[in-house]
């Protein structure tokens, strides 16, 4: 039983992923959980040795830090409620679905002086950490990039095509790699975007051009109806006769000049929670709560990253001009 009491709001698949990792951390006690479906909360509580409570406020009062793992449209509401009690927050992405809520969260985090962390696990996945390392070490200076982030369908669960719940397709998995644009290449100067409602009632096809403040530029495409063909996500970075290419979170391939061999690092043998960065982001959140700096704290997505990402999303949807 650890000193930090962590509560969880929402009991979906990702909540179970986080709970399973936190359960193994000696600094953590998984305290209580709430879900609007009482039976699910009780089952979750039994599995992870927690107490199922009758309301959100009860979990917040019972915890030092709260994990918010509810559907997208409730993120801002649950975050602001937790922050109003001065409690630390780990929230799954997205940060918020509009700039008004995003500003409120930024103000609340800074007023309460708490730890806030956003669930962009890919920042800590070995594939993307290696890409970041090759850039920050100076081994490759990006000139341009090409990114795709697709989804096989918007059918499971059924609400994933309902933009009133998700905020729009971009706020689903695509948001991970929109965040990766800033993580790898710096701040965005301009976005040009087109899109269409091809299969689903939401905008489900996007083609975007990013122009960065440092002069880097790149193309980003995302479709919601591709089947789950591998790789559904890929980042290609081009330097001076040098390239880095990812295959989902499985492998990264790179070549630094014309006269060196191509190298490939494969991470497919790692447990999926580590391969996708879930283990690392949970460990870093606990370290931050304890005031420890592992040297990687700067890699996590903060409330300011969350705000900037919402700003980008608003710009893209405005450019497309078809609503969400």
C-alpha cells in the first residue's frame, strides 16, 4: 500500500490498462472508482482491490490524484470538478473539445498549482522516443515530414462516429499524432486543410499541410474507414540525405547519410503496455506527484500542450468548413 491514493472516474478499457500498471507501483494505493454504470464500477473495484463509490465527488474526496477515463465530452467537466478540489489530475486525451473549456482548465491548473498530465502515451513509446532522440541529438535535422494516422472503422464502440460525444474524428486517435507534430517539430505556424464526410456522419477524411515556425513543413493525412491494415500510423521524417521512418509502435528504421547502412530497431517483443508507452506515462505521473525527476518529466504532455492541441484542432475544422 503506497502513500499516494489514486481514484479513477470511468471504467472502460483504458481505465483497466492504467489500473493494472498502477496496481504494481509500491508508491500507489488504488483507492476508489466511480462509473455511471454501477455494476461495471463494482466489477472494476473487485478486480483491482478498490472501493466503488456512489459519485464523482466521493472519489475526488477520497483521492490525492484522480484518473479521468470517461468519454471525450466529459473530460473538461470532470477535470474542472477535480481541480476545484485542489486534486492532481491525469486525464486521457483530449484535453477539451473547445477553446473555452480549454482556457478554463489552464486557468484552474495554474490557480491550484497541481500536477496535471494528459494521456499522450506515444510521447513515451520507445519508437517515438527514439525518433525524438535522433532529432534532439542533432543526428538528423528535419526538413520535412509525411504522417498518416488512420482508423479502421468508427463502429466499435458505436458512439465513435458521433461528434457530439467525441468532439469529431480528429479528437480520437488522430489527435495522438497531431500532438506528435508539435512534440517532434516545434510550434505550428499555419495549417492548410481539406476534408470530407465520406462514409460516416462526421468528417472522416482529412488532408493537411503543416508549416512550422522553424521552417519545417509536412503533409498529414487521416482516414476513419481504412480497415485495420498495417501500419495504421506512420511517421516519416526527412533530413539532409537522411530519413527516419516508424511502423506504428513496432519498429523505427533510420539512415543518417548516403554512406551508412540502414538501421532498424524493433520493439515488438516488449509488453504492449510498455511498447505503447502506457507503463512509462504512469510511472512518470507518480514520479511527478512525489517530486521526483527521472530526466524524462519534460516529455509528458501538460495542460499547456493540451490547450495548444485544442487550438490546432479548432483551426483545422475551421479550415475544412464542414462542422465536425
